[in-house]
C-alpha cells in the first residue's frame, strides 16, 4: 500500500514531523491555487466561445508548463 509516510518517519523529532507536515500543507495549498487560477481561465475562455456560438475544445489548451510538472 502506498503512503506518504516513510520508514524513517518514526525516527523524526516532533519538529521534524511538524516541518514535514507544513511543507506538505504548503504544496497542497499551491496546487489548489494553481487549479483555481487555471480553472478560471478555462471558464472565461469557455464563456467567450459560448457567447460567439463556437465550440470550446479543452484539449487545445496549452499543456502545463515544464516548471509546473517538476
């Protein structure tokens, strides 16, 4: 079973575990903000196409940036 815990997690101090959890929380927050922004852009583009009577193809959106995929 996959988990976010590693074998050395039990050996970490309280501060080490707290730091790990804060870093994980920050990465989750960054992901939420990123998808919120991208979702807004997609919704805006969709509304523009809908107003013109065009079809909006989601797969024609630019792919995620190389920096984001790292």
